[in-house]
C-alpha cells in the first residue's frame, strides 16, 4: 500500500522526521520505554525452551526478493515441485511454483505499473458514454459515470500540478547547488550561501530544515525529491493514463473474472521493495547478526505477487487468496487497498473459501489519515456484498514508538467500527531487495507486525483456530488510556481523542500478553 508522504514546498510541506531505531517494534514499553509489541520479552519469558511448528504466511504484495540474505532460509518451499523444469509436477496448475506465484506476469515479462481502478472504470465506461457532449440512448448509470469522471479529472489535474511543482523545486535546487559550486553541499555551506532570488531563498530555508536529518543536499534529493518526482510521474504516465494498459503482458482473458490459472513463477518481479520489506517484518531471520529480527521464528513466507505500482485488480487478488488457501497458508497478509472494487464478489468468494480453510486475514487500514468509518470505501474489506462479515479478519492502523499524544501515526486511517487495533508502523527497519535494509512508514508495515504475531501464536499453539487467534490478539492489546492526536482539516490544530474513538480495541497489539492468553486457552 504505497502512498507518498512527501508534499514539497510548492505542494505543501515535507515529511516529518521520525526517530530511527532498528527492531523497536519488538521491544517492550515497560522495559525499553518504546511502544513495541514485546516480542523479545515473550521469547525470553514465555517461549524459552519451547518448540514451535512451522506456519505458512502468504504475503500478497508486489513481490519478495527470494535471494535476500535475511529471508532466503525462511521462504516457503513447495516440496512437491521441481525447480526449473517448466512442469507442473504437483498438478496444482502452477508450473515451477517453488516459493509462490505471480498473477501479474507471464513468460513474456512482468507488470510493473498499472492504472488506478478509477482509471480502468472510466476507460470502460467511456466506451459506452463517449465524451458526454451528447446524451446516449441508454442513460442507465450516466449520473454515476459523470461523478466518477469529475473525480478522475480532479485527480489528474492535481497530479499534473504536483509533478510540475516538484519539477520546479528540483530545478531551483539544482541551480542553487550550482551557484554554491561544491559537492557535497552541507548544512554549513547552505547557511553561508546568500540566495540570489526569492525562489532560492525559499528552497534554501526548506533545505536548512531538512539537512538537520540528512548529511547533505544530494542525499536529501535522492531520498525525498527523486521519490516524489517518480511518484507523480507514475501517476500521470501510468496510473491516471487512460491510454495505458498493462494487461497484455499477463496474457489472460481479463474479461473472464473467474479465470484461475495464469501468471508466472517469478515471485520477485521488477519492483519487490514493498513486499520484501513486509516479509522481513514477519519473518526476517532472528539473531543472525543481519538486518532485522522478524517476529515469528517458525514462519515460512509464501510470496504471492499480485500488487503492481498502481491499483491491484480484483481478479488477481481473488486468485492470490485462493492460491494461498490451496497451498497451506494459515495467515494472509494484505498490505494494500483501493477505493473501488468492481469485481468485489470474486474477492468475497475467495475470502470465504480461505475462511473455510481456517485462515486468518490481516489487512492494512490505509495511509490517508482518514476516518474509514465515514468514507466506507476501502477495499478489500471484511463486509461481504451479501451482508455477512469475515469473522477471521483484523484491520490494522499504524502507531509510533512513543507512548504520548502522537502515538497514532499522522498518516494512518482509523475508525471506531472499522479498524480493530493499532501496531507499530512508523520508521520500521526491514529488508529490501539486494540484501539491503531500509526504514519505511505505513499501515503496510503495521499489518505484517500483526501477521507475524498471528503466526507466532499459531506456531506455538497450533490447535487454536483462526477466530480464536484473532480474538486473542484483540483482547490482549495494550489499552491506550491517554488522549491521542489525529490530523485536522487545513491548518487547524490536531484533534485530541480517545483511542477507543479510533479502533475497536483502543489499543496496540502485544505479543507477550497474547501468548500468555493463548497459553490459558
């Protein structure tokens, strides 16, 4: 679930700096003074000398780097399949699915970028309603189409303006660096430089603030500006581009939403940053002196690639869920979401199928800083079209490390009736492709914290059902008894609210208390 949290000077403000501490999500509030989930305490006090069983966690995401030094030994391996022979040895209809499967690729290549779902809906409806300069004979659905078209036009205009603004920012920044005449440009260099015009003075002021946490201008540009440029360019060129269609490379019959067997065994793909980071949080090899200590020491990560740079497609998500269910997953992590779901029934049916196999779903609540009780449009969701509800599903918001009014991440969605619980999702250090590591923020990081906890419980208490594990995680959450801040509209001061107004439990998940509760069942 990718959302760029940088809005530059011309578009707004820069990201908020967060303290960085590897592995903080596993620490204990009482012992370490950070609001982690007490994983290390649980291992030291509750799991010492105990032996767990292997649990498969499916990571439905952008892909996972299967060669990563901190992950390769914890990957699920399909023992019935022989690698590289291009045969479906186990007859599950997926040839060479050694570590999982990709539903957004084929032997012709991989999907990297895709449209937003809104773009796909507009393209499909545009063929029916035309340019709206004339009234079609059949006006059924015309009003809804006009509303969607207005929203699409708004988003496209905003993206174009943001791209222009960030491009201008980068141009002035480059000019300023050229005028200073040295590399690298440090904070001291900036303070000594006298701006030649108003634009330079404005950029100089912003850079001076940012270089309190970056060593030089080049590093700031690489980590903040280039990312923003790439993001807005992807929006304009691919995600909101009505002429762009990624699907031919997959080779499926996209109009057949019940089609099951297509894709590729390449579970890494061309952009596995997000999925690799998620996988590391769940199961990075513990105490090997590398990178991150994952939460569950018995996990097997099943990589299911179904999420591109853009909105995932309902057909692919439904098939990814079915694949995970058919191949032994007990927990499914879903760190993605979107505001439209035209084929929701297919996803609903897949979720129901997985629930029948005693699988627990963990879903990230989203990064828009909104009350999703009120907007009620964030998919996939536990509420089915037939009015029933997925009973083994946890919706997760993101929290930070300090037990103060800023505990709830400013970007995190929330909802008294929609979000179940919060988990660490700010400045989380984990694996990224190439056996490297990075800090990421997001409910995308909070969800795998809960997935790791769910797997940990199922590893050491395998007789518990998915619903029982869900109940344990929610009932054992550490309650937050002080008011917390949530973002307000415009320039208003943040609103102070009870944590019980933001999620059903009013708390943050905790491995120590969850395992103690599991032991008593």
